[in-house]
C-alpha cells in the first residue's frame, strides 16, 4: 500500500489547478528467518540491549538500521548496525522479538528463528507483504 501526501503545490492539468500529490513510500520492518522466509510489519520492541566490548548498551529501535543475529560459522556474535553507520557486536539479551505483521496480530518470534531484522525499510509503490492480501 502506497500512501499519498499532499505537497501543497499546485499543478496545472487540462486548464484547471489541482493540489499537488506525490506517492510516498512507507517505512516497514522486515524479519528474515534462518531459512529465508520473511515477513513485513512493525517491530514492537522499543529497544534492544546488547552486551558488547563497551559494556551493556541499550539501543532504541528507531536508531537501528538492521540486526544480524549470531549465525556460526559466518557470524560468531549478534550485530546491531545503527542508521548512523555505527556497529555493535556482542550478545543481544532478548529471547523473543515482538512483531506485528502487516496481515495483523502480534507474533512473539524466538530470536533463534531470526537471521536478520531490518528496521525502517522503505517499501515503494505497489510493494506489499504476501500476507496483506
């Protein structure tokens, strides 16, 4: 579903003036499972806590770009990548992630089932979840 916002600008069309409208992509979160399954929706966790070499760090979800969960032998620890470009590695304390799929409801997904969590992915015109109908 693409949202449309009024730009406040006038556009000329067939001699009449209409308010300007532009399609805006929605930001959605994506959970990618260990076998490649994925769901779009919204992460309900307000923050993630990771024990890193810097100590225990509580990171607000809105500042996260993505999380890669431990996946030996490729990845020996959890990683939080921040939107600002910083990266923290260590051990994330959450055992489950609360997730609201676009199709509705709320899931408590065991972190052991998640490979990657992408926060704030931009979905363009016509993009939608397989489960959203």
